[in-house]
């Protein structure tokens, strides 16, 4: 099934945003963990 470049760009953008969101959550969680460890 051939997709147009425009559709592919939209899919890639959605995937990139999803990945960025997950990476941001992981970094935020790590920052919280290290922040709590630094306090104690």
C-alpha cells in the first residue's frame, strides 16, 4: 500500500512527538528520583 509523502510526514511527526513525550517523562522521573536522593 503506497502512501503519499504528506501522509508519511504526518505519521513520522506523530511518532516523533510520541517519542519526545515519553523521553521527557523518563527524564522528568529521573530528575525527581535524583532530586529526592540528593535531599536525603
